C-alpha cells in the first residue's frame, strides 16, 4: 500500500534501504555460521585425532602384551620343559607380525614413531632368532642358561619393552596435547560466544535501527510530497470546478440568447414570407390586367396595329407570362414554407404513378419513367411530398439534351425506418461546382438558355423536405445524368 503511493525516486531509495537492511545482517549471519561450522569441523578433527591416538596406544599395548606373552611362554618352557607352556608363545608369534604392521600403518604420518616401530620390529626379529636358538638348546637338553645367548635375548626383550614404553609415552603426550587443544577451543568458544553474540546482536540492532530511521525519514518526505500533490490537486480541482460553473453559465446564457434570436429570426422570416406572399399575390392583379389588355389589343385592334406594334405586344404578353410564372413560383415557395403539416400514410408507388399520370409533360410519348417496385409506404404530408416529387420529375424530363428521349428511374432504399427516394435521369448532368448551389432560391446554372425556368423549383424541394425533417442531395456529372435523392428519416411504415 505504502509502496504504491511512493514516487519513482522514493520507491528506488526505499528498495535500496530495504535491501541493505536485510543483506548486511544476513551477510554477518552467514559469516558467523561459516566460522562456527569451521570451528565445529576443526573440533571434530581434533577429537578424531584423539581417538586415533587412543587406538595407536591400545595397539602398542597389544603388541607389547604379545611380546610379554611370548617371553613368559619361552621362559616357562625353558624352566619346566613343559611343551604346553609354549602355547602362548606360539599364539603370540602368529599375531605379532601382522599387529606390528598395523601399528606401523597407524603411525605412518609420524616419522619418529614410525622409525620406532621399525626398531621394535628389528629387535623383535633378533629376539625371535635368539629365542628359537634357546628353544633348540632346551629341547636337546643342553645347558641354555650359561650361554651368552640367554643374556642377549633378555637385553633384546628389555629393549623392545623400553621402546614400547617410550612409544606409548610419546603417544600419550600427543594425546594429551590434542585433548588440551580441544579443551582450549571449547573453553574459548564458551567464553567468547557471549561476547560475540552480544557484539553481533548490538551491531545488527544498531544497523537495523539506522536503516529504519532512514525508512522513516523517506516515508516522511514521501508523505510531504504526497500532501503537497494532494493540496495542488485540490486547488486545481477547485479552480476547475469554478471554471466549469462559469462555462455552464456562459453556455446557458448563450443558449438563451440563441433561442431568443432564433425566435426573433423566425418571426422576421415569417413576417417576410407573409409580406412576400401578399406582395406576390397583389402583384398578380395588375399583371393580369396588363396581360388582359394586351390580349384585347392584339385580338380587337389587330387591323389598325402596325407590324412593329404587334411585335411589342407579343413581347409584353410573353414577359408578363414569365412574370406570372415567377410570381406563382414565389407563392408556391411561401406556401410550402408556411403551410400546416399534417402527415398521413402514403403508398409511394400509387402516389408516384398518380403524379405521373396527372401531369401531361411526364406522359410524353418519347419519355420513359420507370418505377422500381416495390416502393415502401411512408408517413408524410401529401401536398408537400407531391410538390417535391413533381418538381424533381419535371427537372428530370426538362434537362435532357436536344434529340434525346428522357429516361427516368425512381427507386427507394430503406434502412430501419429511414427511406431514401432516388430520382435518376439521363439528362445533361450538373458540374460539381453547382451541386450545392442549385438548391438555393433563384439559383440557375448560367448559360442554360434553352431550358426555361425560374430557379425556384429545387428551393421549394429543399424547403418541403426540410419541413418533413429530411434532407436532399444530388450526385451528378456533366453529360452523365443526375441522381437526386430525398432522405425521410423515420418515415417508413
Ligand atoms: P429551374 O428548373 O426553374 O431552372 P430549379 O431550382 O428547379 O430551377 O433548378 C435549378 C437549376 O438546377 C436548374 O436551372 C438546372 O440548371 C439545374 N438542374 C435541376 N435539375 C436538374 C436535372 N435533373 N438535370 C440537370 N440540371 C438540373
């Protein structure tokens, strides 16, 4: 938990201190354990040597006893002549040589004692030679006591025994030295262990205390940093909240202002629309009068008019006709913008077929309007929808190059409850720079003289579709026809 809240630098120092806190005491313990192990093995070695010396002394005593047994047996037989007394002599002789070998091997590491064993072996061999000779004398009944051999034998056996005594004595000295060393080490260990333990304990304790105090100061500095950070965070949180509140306030003010301005704008637009509607409407009456009088002049005063006057009259009639069309279109646009919307179920297929039959221009013999069935049923205001479709069909047929028969295809795509209606033609197409502009009021593509129009048809389409909550668009290329679409979201039944 603590570590998780530490910064990187603090964490590195914390790890370093913790590592040191454990590693050093562990190192001391390892060294102490190794020293102890060495001492124990040294002690065991010394004890083994003491055991070895005991075994050597025992072996030397055994050999000495065999020598004594042999001499006793020999003496007994020499005195009594009883062969039974020779038994210890014979038994000891059998063992003596191998036991001396064993003794020699045991002191192989001690040249001095080894030499002594060799001396014993030589003296013993000589004695054995004398003894056998003496035995021969005795068995033959000769005087064996006065011969010098007897005295020499005794001297040899004394020498052997003395050697054994010195041998055992030296071994005993060695043994005592080794026992002394063991006792000394034991005593030192007993005496020093408390001092060593106390020193090690004190050292480790002081060391751990120092490390812990470092950890504590590290913790303190980490805590201070954390506190500073928290404080800074709190301050920035506070100012953030303040800024947020201000922003919310600005937003609310902005929304209110936008709503007020939009309402005002809508009011102005509606007023303008009403004004333009009434002006358009009022303009039609004098226009009609003008047209009417011009026609009367043309029909009733035909004879008294000169050819020039006739041309002027024709122009007046044509111009006022165009003007009337324009006013009618403006009135349609206003109607679309202002009419009340009342949606009802519409079977698109039947609906479009009826429009096609209703308008004579659509059923021209050379034009072909293909409806890709089935078309979906939609919920829409009939009047607006009819205006949209007839305007689009009108353009699709109108904007075909001279000498080409118009071919129009109507199809629909549905996505969940959204309906996209496509009206595709094989007409003149539209250059990319005009694709977005043509939906504006009075927007026409310059240089399209042969095609009559006011530039309001597509503006009416856009207005009507927008009032149905939809969007309108076109894909086209000059010379490759146009594909107009209207998207009516959520209108599918
Ligand atoms: P109008 O048809 O009265 O000129 P519209 O608003 O209906 O006005 O169309 C605006 C312009 O868009 C047209 O003048 C024409 O240049 C272009 N346009 C509309 N429909 C098509 C079409 N189907 N193919 C080619 N051009 C078209």
